[in-house]
């Protein structure tokens, strides 16, 4: 049981470049989430999904898009990266019946120059 | 909307007891969760309180008072490995989301 995995672990981008962050979970969880974490800012929700084929905006969705084509995968896309998107990105998943408990991946560290 | 407040930093010595407080404002409330995050690591779930009172899990306990919109995490017999950030979180009233506080960085000194 790998739990929640994230790819890549670290990436450097130039302003304007695009990339996709991949999150995968093998726990058959219905819900999946993307957060960003910046120093002193805690965890801020970018987008989330309550089921395959559905997505919703979180607290800070601008500049990001997501897709949940398969239940086990949740993709986060940056179409045109900006320095303000330099952050640590965490993916998480959870069960519908216990939404207070989320399982986090190891994180992706993204630097936009 | 929802908002949570917790202290930004707490320092304690090994073997001591420390309490990390969390106050929240919410238009709908399901319960209060606590997460631990070591430096450079992923957040991990510690506890959840849906009802008033104290929940104990080993050295860690969590308390909730719904009438006061207040909760705390109590860590006993502190160890160096407890040095980490601790986040409280409430479930959003629209369902499916957690709103996290900004975290409390706990430093345990020898």
C-alpha cells in the first residue's frame, strides 16, 4: 500500500512554462485535494474533487487547473507558471464518510524563476 | 466564511506538558481536527473531536468546547521528536473540504 504518491518531488520552471503535477492514491478514496503551503500561510486549498469526473474550486484556484479522469488520480496543471506559484504542493485524499481525516502525499517543491 | 486562530509558536522543555489552543469562527460546524507536520514532511492526522470533551490517544489529547468555539491539543511527556508544526482544521459547512489554521510551531528543548 503506497498511500498517496506525488510526481515529481522537485521541479524548477521558468516563468511562462507549463507543467502538470500528478497525484495518485491506492486507498480507493472518493475525495482528493490539492493544497499549496507557503511559509507562515498554513495549507491553502487550491482545488478538490469529491468523485471521478468532478472538480471544484478551493480558496486559491487562480492560475491552476485540475482533472480527475480516474478515481485514483488527481492532476494539477499550471498553464503559465509565475514566480508567485513557487511553493510546496501537497495532494491529499480521504473517504466520503470521514472527511475530517485526510491522507497527504510527500509534497512537490516547485520553484518558478 | 470560516476562520481559525492558533498561536504561531510555542516552546517547551522535554518531559513537560504543552497545550496548543485553537479558536474558530464558522457558519456550520462538524468537528475539529488536528494534524502534525514535521519540517519538510507531509501533514499527518492526529485526532478529531465532533463532540464536546476530551479525546485521548497515548501522550496526545484533544479537547473541544462547541459552545466556546474552542479546542486544544495537549501533548504530555514531551519528547524531542514532538518538535513540529501542529494545525487545527474545521470541516467546511459545504462539505468535502477542511479549512486549516496557520499552524503552531512547537519547539521542544532539552
